[in-house]
C-alpha cells in the first residue's frame, strides 16, 4: 500500500554505488508494477531537516541520515562504526522482508553490503582475495558503464534492472520450492543423500546452501558440476 502512494524516490547526487542503484531499482520496479507509472527519481542533497524526511510519500534512499520504515527513510550512514554491515540495499530488502533469504542464497549481496558499509579491505579479508583481483572484479567495463549512467542521473534503465533483479530472485525462490517439494532425502550407512537426476541442476552456491541446511552429505545428478 505504501508503495502505491510514493510520489518521489530521492537518493544522493554524485558518484553512485551498487547499493543505492540496487535499492532504488527494487522500489522503482515495484512502484511501476503496482501503478503502471514510472516513478519520479531525484538525486539531491538532503539536510537533516529536509521536509522529504517527514513525508511518507517520498522514499529517501541512501541519504538523509535517517532510518525509519514508516516514513520510508532508508539511510545507513548514521550507524556507528561498530554496527554490523548494513547498506541501503540491506534496509530495502528488510522492508520487503526478504533480507534473510537474500543473505542466504544470493552471495553477491553480502559483498555489496560489506564493501559499501565497511570498505574494500573488509571484502579482501572476507573472501581472501588480493587488492588487484578485487579491483579487477569491481571495475569491470559493464558495471562501470551502468554505474556511470546512474551517477550521471540517467534513470531510464532503473525499472528494467529492478525487474531483472526480482526475476532472478523469484527464480531462486522457485528452485527452492521445487527442491523442497520434489526431492527426497535418503539415508545409507549414516549418510544422507538426494537424487536430483529428474531436474535441471540449480546454481552450485544456492544448492550448497540447501544441502547444508538439511545436513545432506552427497547428491546424485545427471552429470557432475
């Protein structure tokens, strides 16, 4: 209901990051889905007393120094240095009540969150990668192009990306449902295993998490990963 009443989405100007791009894209896509209208997206500086922060029809993302779901304020920059990793995307996923699911089955999210809130060194320590290799991953031509468009205020592809992102997430949800409904767990010599030869192989990261949750030791598929 709150989504359909949004008159404007506001985020910060200047250099855009993955967390604000993803977060705005999700809200913009669902607003368009519910109303059939492209949302107004504005990039500007907000002071602490800006009227937008007390207006529940304006969704403020990654700017404003406030986090308040009732007023649709989703900033994390006022959190203390010792707070757990959290970015604008974290707060939007929390509002949509899918944060835990995304954190569990979408490993890209944790890296976006960690990089934005704790910096690249935290990512280096997390995934045990060199600075050079991290820069190579972060600065691909494709991601650089998209973030440059976003930083320059080009919002024409925001809804399309939001749709792509949510379709990706819904596909994972469908895969999880299929696994839970069609895969039987067998036991032999105190080992648990599953047979997935009847289905298309899910992504390895997603499938590993599913196996770990159910303490399954091995699986049988049509071909090895």
